[in-house]
C-alpha cells in the first residue's frame, strides 16, 4: 500500500487487505517488545531489568504508534472500518482464535496460577515476568511487584497505545477523541498511579481505585476493607464515605444528566480497554434477538447476586447488640429492604407504562430478593447465612464473576464474541446505570429516518449488539439500557442520521408507532384530513 493520500473511491481492492513495508516494520518492533516479555516469562536472566523492561514497553509503544500513523494518516479523515471482515484476526479467523486462546490462557494463569508468572511465596523473591516488573513497582511504591501490578501495568500500556491508535482512526470526530483521552487519563492516573502513591503515603490503606464504584469494586464493603479504612484515620474514613456517596449521589446525578456513557465510555477501565484495545473486534458483537434475551436475564441475575452477596458480607460482621456497633443486623436488613421497596414503588408508580411487561418481571425479582433477605436474617448466625459461610458466597462471587466472567471470558474472548462481553452480559455496574438511564436519564440518540440509507454501518459496529438501523429506519429515538453512549454508530454513519443528545425527559421515548409510507395509502390519509 502506498503512503500517498489515496482519494480513490474504488471498491475493487480495499487498501486494508494489504500492509505497507512501514506497517510490517512496526509490527516487528511491537513483537520484539512482546518477545522480551516472553523471555521474562521463561525466567531469562537479563543484565539489567531496568533497561530491558524500559526497552520492552518502549518497543510496544513505538510499534503501535508507527503502525497507527502509517495506517490512518495516509487516508482521508472519515470512516475507516473498511476491510475488517477480510482480516483473519478481526473476523473470527485463524489468527483471531489464536489471539483469543493466548489471552484466555494468560488470564487463567494470572488469576489462578500466579506462581507460573514468577510470584514469590513465603518471603521468596519474585522471578520470571513478575520479577521483571520489580524495578518499576519499587520505583512507584517501594515494594516488589505482584501479579496485579504486572497486570495493571500491561492494562494501562494497552489503553494508552491503542488509545493513540483510536484517536488517529477517528480524528474526524471530536467526541471520540475527547472520550478516548478521558479513559486514558482515568486509567493512568486513577487506576494505576494514585493507588501506588496512596500506598506510599499510608501502607495500611486498602487498595482503592477511586473511579471504580460498587458493585464493580465489590470488595470495598468486605470486612478487611472496611476495617482497613476505619483504622487509617480521617483519610480512610473519607475514602469510605466517598465510595458510599459515589453510589447513591454522584452516580444517579451524572446518569440523569448524561446517561451511563459518563462512566462506561468516559471513565471505566473495563470500557476503556474495550474501546481502545478491543476496537478491532466491536463488529463481532452478536445482534441476534436470542443474544439480547440472554443479555437481559444474565446481567440482571449477576446484579441480584451482587446485591445479595454484598448484603451477606456486611451482615455477617455486624453485631446483634447496638452496643457493639450502632448499625445492627436488624437495622441493616431493614434499611436494605426499605431502600429496595422505595426504588420498586417509585418505578411502579411512575414508569410502569413505559416498562410494560418488564414491570411484571421486575416485581417478581423484587419479591424474590426480599424473601431471600428475610430468609438470610432469620437463618443467619455469627458466620453463616443460608446455612453456609458468608465468606464462601463472597469467594464464589469473586471466582465466578470477578475472575472467570470479567477477566477470562470478558477480555479473553474479545476476538470471538466482541469487545464488550463483560459490559454487555455481566457487569452489575452497567446494569444499575442502565436501569437509571432507561428510567430517568436525559440522554438519548435521536435519528433522522428520512436520511437513512440502510447501509447498516451503525448496527454492524454497535459493540452492545443493538440493531441501531431498525431504529433509524423508523426515525425512533434510541433509549436502551445497554447503550453505553460510545457514539460509534454516529461516527460511522455516512449520512449524519444519528445524534447523541441530552434534552428534556418529555418525548424521550417515542410513545406512538412511527407511520411508514408503505403502511398506508397516502392519498387516502390526505383525503381524511
């Protein structure tokens, strides 16, 4: 492929099927960085870990930057998703499956077998890949690396380098550039650097990613976490209060004003990785009706599990006697049931017509949760609820949801199921924000059906599996719980049919069926006026 600006409109041979010499060199540079990390994985002895770690990360940055500039700066500004179905890695081809297997294997080792990454145990020094990152960890916090530090570093590097690629790809769209810079900033500062600096200031503080709210950070209300915050003085108490305020105050207000996009597409680390490193796989998200049905049941099931699990964890370390702690078990259960009842009553009173039959399923779910909480209260002991240990439920949630679903499947399956598997099917935070967005947010995507040419770009590149074209053809507003407001549907529309808007709630959801021209004899309609 020539590096000259190609203004040809020919469809015979898309440029995306070929690579230039510069692109091949860039890929070789990037793979050299990965090769150094692979050597570290096999416990290769380097003359200087500082030098070779810096070199490995720098090669990754340089490779992606050169490749991105060669790929996108030689083209006109505008839609650049041509050729994705001709590439093996982005169309579930051979290399796509290989990448999926490699990513899944890495997550399995990371979560369940960190010793194979070189994690030192019983006071032993780190070796292998984890030992390779010791110099960077000691520079930031003064302690040896862990498997989570290695993961956090690689995670941040991926968002930064592929974020740069994403910015070049969508350089014609200011919205895409701003939100990509936002997720890059929040990942680097809030998720990576600040927790390390917090440890330097106070090593007793529990790990806390300030941008991560419950139920995404389900560990914040664990007994060890709460005790750690309370024992760290005013700063620990401030972090704990901030976490509670974020859930009940910050989240509803921002979702009301901007929809769930303020978090899922501008702040969240999971969404940040999906939007940057996972951008090449967004078209793989299933648009089938069956996938949508599975999505609705699965994500809300995870949310219910998360609510019950968190309630169990708090319940098991609260005392019965108010002299031990002012928040007793009975009072806590009453507060939880009262909050759920308040939310349910408000929804039924004000939104039951919009929800339709979903209100019935919501009522069933509400009463099931209330019965479970009452059963827990009347069968609970000091360490047991439902006649099982409370810690066992927490461990099950951490294993099956926090590790296998969000990590192994959520990221490892990018090349197979698309880049938002976790966000779409499993994230309880996305379920809560989606619930708020559907009921009372000012956000919507408006459509101009008269301009739609039914090209299908919007539906193809919707990472959440929404059939956007079906809405656009009818000129209907898109108000879906699952929509993360990434705006890619609008960015790839060649006619400007779609627009992300914040407006009054009135008229947000189209109350009537849209009348299409082929549904009626127009002259008969005119004569009736």
